[in-house]
């Protein structure tokens, strides 16, 4: 079953629990993580929690008790939900206090949901996803997994209205990432993705793909590439916790790899799946 949690109490998902003066609600003043459990095991859980801790540090959000209680909370929630395959959404904000831009001296606010995992539609994985190209209008610190996602939402909605799965963002002449994914191109036998800078999120599935490539002697290159290079790529794919490794077969209506998932992308997906078992 799905279950929720907020500040020491497990609740049903339809229970009203967020106070008006919660800073996540008022300011988007917080950070979050989405963690996938496969067969009762949190996939790359340590890496997710490390990123959460770094995001908190980046916005000066003090986790006075460290990350260990968060880990314990996640396992308690999964156990209570009785779900072996699930998504854990974890959110930490600067707390509950009268609305004021300055940091309050209050405890952080922790909320969480545990919900059954859902797979992408079979035809999307087998046929590949269409995407659009969209200007990257986000702030300068996208490496922080913060609650401030309005530009991402607007771009994703535009993609959806055009019948596409994702919007691929472009800034200063080069591709950064998707609204909720990292993006890769394949040139020959080389996998290329945007380097880790403040302009992109250090994706956990991105990290897993890098590990797959290194383990299987597939050349993995971190370098900037342009919109033109994206359109001319041999293959394109996206990665995220919820999309896993997803082939892209159309960019702005232009077919990639003849409009079919590429062989190297499919190989990487197969290898990734083995790691989640």
C-alpha cells in the first residue's frame, strides 16, 4: 500500500498535513530525492543519500543528526508499506515558521511518500521516446536537487502538449539535460554525455550508466555537444530513476537511428537491468 510520513508521523496520503507556514510550501525552500526499490533493495541508495546531503549543504540546510536517521526512516517506510518494488519520495525543507525570507531557527521538516513502482509503457521502451528541444531557462545551480522546479515543469508541459515524452534543454549553444533526466548521444561506439557542472544534476542513473560502460569497455566521454550534434547522433537515450535507460527515436520530429532504438542503447539498458535485480 502507499504510505506517507511527515515529521515523526506516518499518515495516509489523503490526510491534510502541510501547515500553511511550511517553507517548502511558501518558498520551495528545500531539497528532495526519489529512490527506486527493486525487490526490497534500494538501488544505489548510498549515492542517493550522498546527493541529498550535498544538496542540503549547498542550500545551507542543517541536517543536525546527519543522514543516518533518513536512511532508517526510508527502510521503516518501505517496511510499513509492504512494498518490494516502490518509489520513495523524500523531501526536506527548512522547517515551519512565520513567512520571512531569512532562515528561521526551527527544526527541519521531513516528509516522505512510499508508492508502488510503475513501469514505463512497453511500447515506449520498445519503440523509443519522442522529445523536443527547449531553451534551458532554469537557475544557475541545477546540480542542487531543490524543490524549485517551475521552469522544468513548464518545459515538460510544452513537450507533452506536442505529443512528446521529454524536453531536452539547450543553453549557451550546448545541450544540458532533460527536464527530469540526463541525456546521452552515441557516436560510433562512444557514449557521450554533458559534463558534470553546476548546470546539470548529477544523475544517479547517469552514474550507473557510466559504471556499465567502464565495466564493459564501452568508451564513455563527458563533453558538451550541440543541438546539431544531437540531431546527427547515431543514437540518443535518456536516464533517470523513473525512466531508467530510455531510447530516444525522434528529436523535434527528426528520426534518430532510423526512428528505432539503437543497439548500443539496448545493450546498456539490458546491462542496467541486470544491476537492479
